[in-house]
C-alpha cells in the first residue's frame, strides 16, 4: 500500500512537471514572440461566433500564462498583409487578451516580399529586434502570414494549426520555435450576456428635421443608427485606444437592443479603420469604435465596412453617410439601413455638419444636443424619406454604465 501511494505521488509529480513543461518558458532577458492564429474567419472579414468564443477564452488562457510577467510584455500586435488590410480577425482574436491586461494593440499591415523588401514580414521582425528591447511580444495574424513570420524569426516552418499558438524564444539569432495546443473546446453559439437596465436616457429626447437643398443628391429612404464606442478611460487620463471591461459587457450584450432600434438587420456596419493611430504616449491604434460594433457584425454575419478616412474627419463621415456625391462608401441610392460605430465628439460634429452645411440649415444644426464625455449609452438615429428630407432622433440603449461590472465577463474553457 505504501509503495502504491509512493508511486501515485511520483506519478502526480511527473504529471505536474509535464503540465509545466507544456507551457511556454517566456524567459526574462530573452526574446519571446507569442504567435497567435487568427481564429475562425467567416465569409466576410470578421470572426465567426465560434471564433469569437475562441478569442474570449484564449484571452483568459494567455493572461494566465503571462501572469506576473507583464513587466516583460512590450507590445501586442494585430498583423495582416496589406492586400487583405480589412481583415479584422487578427485584431478580434487578440483584443480580449489586451483588454484583460490593460494593453493597447498596434494594428500593422505588412507588404508581401522577402527580407530586403520594405515592410515585408521578415523586414518587420528584423527591424523590431534591431530597435526594440527584449521581452514578450504577442502577435496575432492569419495563416500563412504566421508561417512566414515564424520562419523569419527561427528558420523553422511550423505546422499550420489554427488551434495552437507558437512561441519563438531565445537569444537573437538562435530562437527556438515550439507549438502549444490551447485545448479550448469549440463553442458555436454567440456569447450573449445579460445587461443591467436603466430607467432613463442621458439625453432629453428631441426630433429635428431639415429639407434637402436643391444642390444635394441625398441618399433617400435611409436609416443610420450612430453609436459611440463602449466604455473607456477608467482613470480619467488613461488612454490606449482600447476599451475597458465595462465596455466589453456592453459590446457583447447590446446587439438585440441595436437590432430593435434599427428595425431590421442592417445592410452595412460602418466604422472607423482600427489601423488609425491615436496619441497614447506612443503609437497605438484606435481600435475601440470598430470593436464596439464588431460583435454585432459577427452575430448577424455582416462584414465591417471600414471608412477610408481618419476617425477625426467629421465632415467626411457626414457626407459619406448622406451625400451621394461623396467619393466614400458607395451604395444603392435608396433604402439602406446602416449601423455606425464612431467616436462621440466626432459623431456630434458630423451631425452638426450634416444639418448645417450639407443640408444648409444652421438653425437645425444649433439644436443638436451636446454628447457628454461620460455618456456611453446614447444612440442617434438619422433617417431620410423618399424625397431626402432628414430627421434626427435621439434615444439610448438603456444600459447603465454604473451597473456594469468592472471586471470582464468570464467564459468557461
């Protein structure tokens, strides 16, 4: 009996050692590149619901592996090739990890080519190692880009496996590549979560109307629902381009509310390009507007249409939505329904520009309400009739920011 207990204890010790050995070393003073696959892509440029579930659970897994080592974490990247620059899956795959660890994500679009070609995958990793400090670099990217990056780092070609992450660790010029199955079970249902309601909207309801000027060619019989990015700035001056855990609850849970407000499945989900830069003390990407509406696009199997102008370009946003002579966002002249995810101050500027300049009604523009810095709940609806007459209405999602948990939702692995 004693011998059996000793053997059981030894087996348990060996099992524990094997489990520890199966984790990446992520050694201090070494280079550590964690190469994450872009999870399951749908027919458009987003993850499927199964891919979204995978990303949420992988974020938790990678957080546990880097616990106590965040001082070594230098950057989180979402990499794509420029030829497929609208691919949202690398960003959607790694943002839950960045969120859990209060990190920005830098969106980088690389060009095809070899080590001597500017901004190629091999050029990118060479420049990173030449100019940045050693530490942990987490990078999500699609196949075969991940294979190209792994080979550029180590000379080794990994197996293509969308459910394993790769780690290249060691000293420069001698990195060793290892693969680690994440063992996360596939979950196909959209991760719908319940949210606390609120009794009143932040803004007083108002309806504002304007007739189109003779010189305007408006989009007609159109509805655009404009929402601000979800909760950010937990410490007032905090800024990294990402949102915070309260925001993740809203982003994941508000889809049915938005669907009811727009009245039907929209034709488009329009948002700022997550590759746009924001000032966060360094160069990081402004990802939260697009990732606010990405869950809606994922649940209802719609692509994200990324604006080809900067998030601060309020005039371009106004004209892209309602002026058929805008070079941006071409679509049928009548009948579209659009969900728009943007930044609140520039939503306000865009709508005032729309009424005051595009529709040439400054009195109507002056009636547009101010959008408070603390208000993440408001929703603005802009609609045109068959003659192009414009109507503004404001409401809200009815979700209390104060009642949202300050910790991110947890998902069983």
